[in-house]
């Protein structure tokens, strides 16, 4: 089963997106559309079949469209190590709020940003120039 990689990432939901920072890679991500709902359900431990069912119920999609959208989104998240495999059993269906994510269906969008990669990955306690301070790395 795939779940959110909460040991290496931090996520924050905003009005129209979820921003995720992967601390080990130093990259950050913007997830929009139904990817927001899928991420929230992944954080709770939903498996792929549950995600497809929840997506169908939330947006009135047919089963094939839901499975396709879930597989596409999980593939995007997996490419960037935002989700990991686990043996933990998924929680019961009662654990998931159907009002997660945007009100209207729009395909999941996952954007990747690496422009702050060096700053995110720096260790501000141990990797600073003693004369200049953070965020300046020692030579």
C-alpha cells in the first residue's frame, strides 16, 4: 500500500493548493485539483482502491475514470518520493472526509520546484559560515 512519505516531507494546505516540501531532496511541490483530496486521503493511509472509491463518490466519476486518475496522480507523486510503500492496514472508510479537496473535479496537477533546493537542504545549525551566519555555507 502507498502512503504519504510523512517522515521526509511536510505538507500545508492552502485555498487552492497543497504545498509539500521534501527536506532530503530540497524540492517543493504544488498539488492542485483533485490531487489535493488524494493527498489528504493518502496522509490518512488510504490504499489505491480506497482512493478510487473516494474519488468516485466525491466527484461522481465512473470507476474507470477514478482508477485512471488515481494511478496517474500516484505515479506523479511516486516519481518524486512523496509516497512510500507500507504494510500498515488502511483505516476504515469512516476515517475519510468526502469534502476533502476542491468542490469541482479538475485533474490532479503536481508541479515541481527546485529553485530553493540548496537552501532547503542546508543544515542551518551545522552548515553555516561563522562570520556571515545563515544561509551562507562555509567554503
